[in-house]
């Protein structure tokens, strides 16, 4: 099967010449260089430019025709590939744009961006010290600081691909702590495990309960007050109800910064109930956790140091880039490892020549895992703790400004006084302003936000989310995150909604 | 609270000036530019250079001192940050290096790298068409082609953060298909669910079973033959045993390309048994799936078209960058969505102005999700199907060359004739070559690979994994992936092991 071709000294196996690489590295490097220029000009330099469109919107069938998506037998040439890069950028939503307000992330952070470029170039996977020495140490350092900001003396943690996944980890960890046998024996034949969370919680609670075999019916949703905060007395009642039913309560998931309203559950009172009943307290601070960086605003999370675990996503208000999500655990008896380990002998050899306690990969449900902590570390290094604090303070101040503007302007109506940077409001077109607030009014108002959304998408002037929520008809949710955003952008937002919707 | 300062026309809220952005975008852009130069010179241009070290190894405590990891109150200046970038790169393992053979990924793919840079710059999350129009269409196109390569007429799928996560998805999906009530009711009170996989399977099977509440004891491991392939007759016996026990068999997880030995389970025979017993057939082809791209080698996966679901990671042999992992599902009745949906009304509004069937995020356990399909798409565009095929053929030809060299050389001993590009072998130092293969021999041989590993790490000449496995003492596992690798690198590998270990 192996043929030596003496003239060229080449080795042929199964018709494949094995001498030298098959990749033209010079051509590859040239492509990276040319593409980087496009990225710099078309994405990075335009990120702060409000005169650019947030998106050039086309419906799916049309966009498929505009893009050349087909993968062919033969490769495309250099120039054609660069054109594809430009098309991809052109038709993508600019989430870096100062007027992208559609999600809980926005803006451009130049430092985390560099960390992400380094990550992609080095292409590491974070599980063993031998393969990822730097990134494991960085993760350790970042987790340590985050743990300090929660107010724990010690703890453990891991970065995960999303806050939803962090919430799942916490749920499984609480279950393991409650009954370690479940790891091996499973849930079959056990009493019904029940967990508690507010009716304003993130939808990942339901996803986690079904994925983990607990079942969505065993998530008991606790009533919230008019601001969206869990009512502790209702929690107490539901725990007692579960006990009476013969079920096994094991976990309370409080929320610090709910997705729609930005509400913070009263953690201290909830911690009292958890202590009394011996329940694990997990705080989903995926969104609100960043307020811990601000001495002024960290009181929103008063009592968080009493939690057993916390999910916190620096990719949201701290702009570390998607995804950067930590699960932090107060326990320091290696619970995370006991719960998750599978002890793969090909990866976690115990006879290595270094301290294998740095091989943290067996704490994870993943095998290959990205060095997400590194992105946050780089931003922290560049801005310092005070720079991160300034971001949080500015976002909350901008939110306050917007609230006051909404109160001043005719045709705008706040849903509620916000605690955080989610500002929920209705725009009431002039045709509805004199109508009585009866069923017809609400029905008509429900249709306003989707039409304005369609118009802003097609114009490309900004992006802003809307939703119906718990009996309330469609309203806008404005979220302030990025330090690129200024007072002028808040004014623009309201002017633009009025401009797009005044004829409705 | 709001103070107008007329002289500067500034708006102050809570002491924060809200006019203009707080980010210096010019300084940020300069930092990105300067850092990109470093990345180009220190990572990308050195990737193909065998004279560079694979790693500059230091033990954890020393590396902590070499790196300035501390996050301070104030930020670091431009030049200091660039120095940090250089340090991060310097002390990281160069997984792009032609002599990095340590994991199931390696090498540099310039095209997927550009896609990853674009991704990081645009910072998208893939859940709704309004936010990720391009990346959702790209994912759809890539999934469609991967489904064709499996041999299904139609299907569905999703990209996940790792093959382990894809395996979990499949396990949960099979369970949902078996009993949809579990989503709401959970496993409590149900009979014991049992799944079957080979004893050579990936460790994510155990992780998934414990995470999903099934329990690791309910993973029935099927005996393999001497090449590491599941024995179908043993599977039949175990299914019958589970039924006799009153348990509920629901799933068989076959493996196409095992992690250590690179073995392929006999899919066609396993599919017969699944059909007979009405069991879901999942194939973990995370590693071996890429052989489907080769007309010559796809026979390794003969019968895969009969699977109900397949996990396949293009980030391994097809070099799409970590992570790029598809779960593919044969069902086309929207099972993935039914199983996973939580219908969050703030994200998946049904009154949008476009076809919301493109909002695929509710098929996922994640909320924010990265556009991993895009990396593979870009490489496919650049190389064409034939270029991808060539990569697979070359990797297998190089593996064949290495096997033949091992057979020729004194002191090297193959564990088994490989099917794929995992070449498992012992290096026997001259002091052991004349010893009888008794307990003392094996005990001494067990200690050889760790010492050679330590020496190669400290020298930085290459990286190669070793492990004990199923009663076999520590052996090397060489994996061939990258097209940058040549016959010369295979020769070097054997020479270097001999050089590092001959005195043992």
C-alpha cells in the first residue's frame, strides 16, 4: 500500500502524498489579514456610528437569495470568500450598534473582543492544566474575585455556555446535595422532588426541570408582588403545601434581575425560609449580578451572601461577549466535582507529573469547554474594578433619565417604576389617547408595539423588544447596557417610537 | 435628581454625566489593531512552524507568578495590556502546532478562524430570526447538508456547545419520544428507564444519565470485541435482561469512533436490534462522523442512516474550531421543539411580522447560543466538499503510514490494528525489551509513558496523550487530524519518543 516515488522522495499511501502539508499557509494568512481589515472597517469602526443601520432587514426567503449559502463540491476563490464575509456582515444585525436595545446584551467592548480573538486563534479547550495552563489559572482568578463580590469567604465555580446551563447545574447540584444516590440510581421510585421559583423567573427553570427529569409540574411558581418580586409569605405557604402532599422540597431559585421587569426577589427573607426548611438557595443573578460591582447599587442583591449558589453572566451588563456565564457555589468540599465527575481515564490521568487538582474539567457536564472567563478578565484588567462599577452606575443613571422622560412625554406610559435598567412602557398613539381603558382599548394597544417594531426593523433605525406579559398587553422593554449609549440615544428612542407610531 | 448644567449642556443623573459615550472608541480600535498584529505574528504565522515550541511549560504555582493575574481597582494602560496579550499567548499551549497530537482537535483552519473572528465582532446570539437572520439561515443550510451525508431524506438538528451536550439532547429526546409525559411529570414513580451503550463509549454517557435523573446504574454497558466494537449479541442479551428486571429500555447509544481506540460499532446490526425492540438508536459520531465526508471511508459508518439521532462534531477532524457540534435528528414532526420548548413570550412572540418558524431558539436548552454552524460553513465554502474529503483521506493515510512505521521499528508495539486515526501503541525502552511479559514487565511499562510525557512537555517538542485503558497499562494514543501534518511529523513523533525514553 505504501509506494516510494524515488524521483520526488514522496511517500504515497492509498493514493495520498504524505510529504509536506496540504494547506497553503501563506494563502491562509493572507485571507485572515484581508478579512481582518473588513472586520475592522465594517464592524468595529462602525460600531459607535449612529448613522449606520442597526440592520438591513430582509425576510427569510429573500435573504436566502441574497446570500450564497450553498456548499459546493469545489471551494470558492479568495475574492469570492471575502465578498461572502462582507455579505454576512452586511445582513447581520449590528448588536454593537448604540441603538440596539433588543436583548440583555449590547455594545462593543474592545478588550473582551481582543481576548476572544486570542481565544479563537489559540483554539484551546479548558479541562486539563496540560492543555490549558493559562486559561485554567485565569478562570480560577476570576471565580475568586466574583466569589468575593458575592460576599462569600470561599467557594467554587465554573463558567458555562449560558445562564440557562448555569441554572441547570445549580438544580442538579442541589438535588445531589439533597440525595447523592440520585447520581447513580436516578429518580425512579423516589418521592416527587419539588422546587420553588417566582412566576417572573427565567424560562430556563422549566427547561431545566424537564431536562433533569424533575418535570415542569414540580416547579411551584410563587406569586409576585406588583413589581415582580417573589412574596416570601407565599413561598412559605407553597413549601408547606408540598410537604403536605408528601413531596420532597429541595430547592428555591430566587431571581436577582428578572428578564422582563428587572425585578429583584427579597433574598434575605427568602434565605430565612430556606434556612428554616433546609432548602438549597440558588440565586439566578444572570442579569442582575453585575449590580454587585457597584457600591451604590449592590443593595439590590442584599442577602445574596446567604445563597448556596449563584448564576451571574458578565456577558450582559459587563459586556464580556457571548457567552460568559459563571455558576458560583458556596460549598468548598468539592461538591461540584463529586456531583459531576465521571473520571475519564484518558483525560484525567492521576499519574501526571503536576498537581492534578488544576484539571478542573471533571466539574463540568461538557468535555470540550471554552475559556469564557478570559474575556471578562481582560476587560477587568483594562477597566479596573472602578471602570466596571462606572458602567453599572451609568446604565442605571441612563435608565433613571429615560423613566423621567417617559413620565414627561404625552403618549408614553410606564408599566411600573423600575428597580433596574429594564424600562417597560406603552406607547399610546394619539388615536387611543382619549379612549376609555376598556377591553377595546387594550386590544388596540396590543397591536401597536408589533407594528412599530416592524417599521423600525425595516427602517433599521433601532431595535427594541416588546412582549405581552402576565395579562398585560404588548409593551416595549427598553434595556440599558452599553457605555456607548448616551442621553441623546434615550431621547432618540422616544422620538423614534413616536415618529413610527403616531399614525396608528 | 436630574440636574441640568447649562454651561456644558450636560445632563447629570445621580452624579453621572449622561451626554456622549464614556468609551474612547479610537483608543479601543487602536488596541484591537495592535493586538491583532500580535495575534497574527505570534499565533497565526507561527502555527505551521515546527521549530517553535508546542508549549513553554511551567508548573501552576510558577506560572501564577509569571502571569500578572490580579484584577485591580484601576485599569492597566495600553502597552501593559498588549504585554499581557503576549504573555497569555506565550504560556498557552499551541494547539495549532503541527506536533500537537494531544486531543481530538488540532491544527489551524484559516477559514473557520475568519468566521470565528466575524462572530466575535458581531457578537450574535442565535435564537430568533430578528436578531440572527444570517446565522439562522446558515445553520439551516449546514444542517441540511449534514443530514444528506448521513443519508436521511429529511430531518432536523441543532448545534450545541459540545458533543457531550449533543448526547444529552439525544438521551432526553429519546426519553420524550418514549414517554412525553416525563416533560411535565418527571421520572418520579415511573419504572426504571434503561439505556445501552458500549463499554468503550464516551464518558458523557454517564454524565448525561446522572444529569437527566436516569442514574448511572441504568446505563447498561455492552461488552465489546477485541477491537473495541459493541457485540450485537451482547446487546440483545442485555435488552432482554432489562425487560426481565421490569425496567423500561428506551435507547441504544452506539459509538462511531470511540475516544481511545477509534472503534466503530456495527451500526447495521445494532439497528436491527433497535427495530426489533422499538428502541431509539442514537449514534455518537462526535469523532467518527467526519468519515462520512469521504467516499472511501464512509463505509466505517455503514448503517448510520438507520439511526434516529446522530452527534457529529466538525470541530474535530474537519477543524471548524472549538466548539462546532451538531445533533441531527431524523424525525421531522418537530419533535425537537415539542421536547424542548418553554415558549417564553418575551422572546418567541407569535405576532411578529415574519415567519416565526425561523425562530428556532426554543429547540435548545440554552437561551443565548453561539452561531457555531457558521465556522463549518465558511470552511466548507473555502475547501468545497472535495477539500473536506481530502482532509479525511489524508488523515487516514497518515495513520496508515504511522502504523506501518510502528510495526517496522524496534521498541514500538501496537495495541491493535486501528480502524480510524487513533493509533494506540506502547514504547518499550531497551531495558524492558528482553523481559518476560509478566506482572513486573507491565508494572514497569506502565510508568514509561508518564515519564516520556513529562519530558516532552518540559522540552516543548510535541504533545501526545497516554492513558491506561481497560486493564491495559499506560500506552500512547496518537491522533492524526490536521492537514498541516506530514509524513515527516510522523517520523519525528517516533524518533522523539525513542530519544526521550531510551534511557528508561
